[in-house]
């Protein structure tokens, strides 16, 4: 029987322990279980816990684990950059397979850690880092065996999807719904990583790195959060036949990539628009297979633990992990250049002078007969314009209006 060490015993770590050692997962049930967790790394061995493992050893010293030659697999479920990044590196260097759900570490160090795994003839798995229970990493690895992937789009954060669903379905404002999400445990006390897009940014960069065979950098991502979407925006979108979704998108064109994480308006009858609450959905576009769609719960103890244990089974059998992908192939970002969209814009104004300046600035982009003024707010949609021009218009509007919000209008998504 192979031995496993588990780093971290929080929500995900507990879920992993229950599946493997308490035999919730069928693969580990029965008399001849193929593996078991031997060590669990915790911050405080004496802390009172709802579940107190008696079939493995709790330690607060990583050296106990790394120096145990009987440990074949390290499952890292701690969160944050350090010390997890250092522990993963040391584990790979000591010839142990590593399974992690740490999107921050993988996003920043995917090329380095993959190279380190290859040099030491071990595997690195990170299915749980993106999409929770959705097997998107393994699906990309399999798709790439035949296809060139040129586009990835999706709802990649359950917290923000829950918030936008509540705002849309119940016509409640952002702050009120955020509080509900926090009370239910969907949002953290500090929700910045979710609502400002850092979580989605890391996930889409991991997917783009895999799909495009390069290390996609977070500094290349056009990033905008959802915190300034108002109830007025939701109501206006509703009258237009659209709903807001928070979309991560990665495009490949002529061996250059463009990545964005932004609010998007989708037609109410689109498939993606009807993926609600904490669910995630991810679309892949392969040059041969065409469009593939994956949907499931994007977060939570069981969803993420399921992905982690699925990777652990692969590690036990030393199955393909995507370590063969060469991230040394460098593709540059082309940013927003060459991308065109229609846009929804809302500008809040105090007086006629501000109103006049907004209209003058936007006059060349406004779609015919698509302007509304109500409650000291100007709402309009644009013609098809370049994304770089929209960004320039946004910066100009901010100089003469109290608050400005915009979102691209997407018609090509499933």
C-alpha cells in the first residue's frame, strides 16, 4: 500500500481525508485499499478539531514528511503562496509526486514546477486549481493531443456568479447580495480576490498556459471587477434582454494571446447566461473538435476534494499529467489590439454640463437610438468598436462623470 502525506487540514484537506482514509470514495473502499494518508501537516497539533484523525500522524514540521522515504505522494492543500510553494518544490526535488489545488502557486510557477517534476521523473497534478469539480485540466491535456486550442471562455468563480445571479433574479443591489454571500459562506470576509477578479485571473492564466503552450502572465491580463455594477445596470440590462456574467477569456491568434477578465452582457437565451448560483461553465474551442462545454460546481469542499483525489489516483498509477507540455514556447500578448465588440455604458452625472460632456465624448460611438437618460444616469450602447478605443473612451468619460461602468456585449458565446 502506498503512503500519502497531506499538507493542510482545512476545508479541502478534510474533504480529501474523508474520501481516502474514511473510504467515501469507491476507489479506496474495501480490504485492499491501494493507498492511505500517513501524515497530515497542521499548524497546531493540539488544536481541537471536529474530526480528529486516529489513523495517521499529525505533525507541525514539514521535515517529518519530506524525510519519510515511504511517502510516495504529497497532497498540498494549504493555500497561499508560502510556505506551499517551497514545500511543493522540495517535494518534487525529493522525487515525490505532488497534487495541489493551489491556483496562486501554479499560476505563478507552472513552467518552473513542471520542469522540476520532469527533471526528477515525477508528476505534478493541479486539477483542483481550476473549476472545482470540473475536470477541465485533464480535458485540455486530452484535447491538445489532437487539437490546437484557440479560445477559452468561461464563468470561473462561484462567488461572483452567485452574486450576479442574486442581483439579477431578485433585483437586489451589490452590497446587499455580497453580505448574503458572506453569511452563506460563499464569499470571504475580505472578498477582494473574488469580486476584483484575481481568482479568475489566476485560473484563466493556468488554462491559457496549458492550452497555448506558454506561461501566460497575470500582468498581461485586462482585468476589471464587478463591484461597481449597480442595480440600475442590472435593470437596464434586463430591459435590453441581457444579464451580467463575469467572464474569463483567453484567445490565441497568430501565436499571440489576449486574456481578459471582465463583466459581460449575455443574451438571456444563451446557455452560459443560464448557468447560475455557484456553478461554473467553461468553453473550449479546438480546431478539429470545435466547441466543447464543461459545467459543474466550481468550488466547495466536496467538488475540490473530488478533483484532488482524482489527481491522486492518477499519481498512484503515474498517469499523464500534462507534464509533457513545453511551457518554454513563448507567446507574446497582443492585449486588446484587433478585438472589436459592442459595449454597454452607464455614466452617472450631477448636472447638465456633465451630461453634455458625456454625450459629446460618446457621440461617435453611440448606436443609433440606443441612449437613455434617467435618474441622473446616461445609458447607451455602442456600435462595433475596437476594445482599445473603448478603454480610451472610458478613461475620458471618467474625467467628466461621477461614476462610469461599461461591459462588452457578447453574442458569440454558447
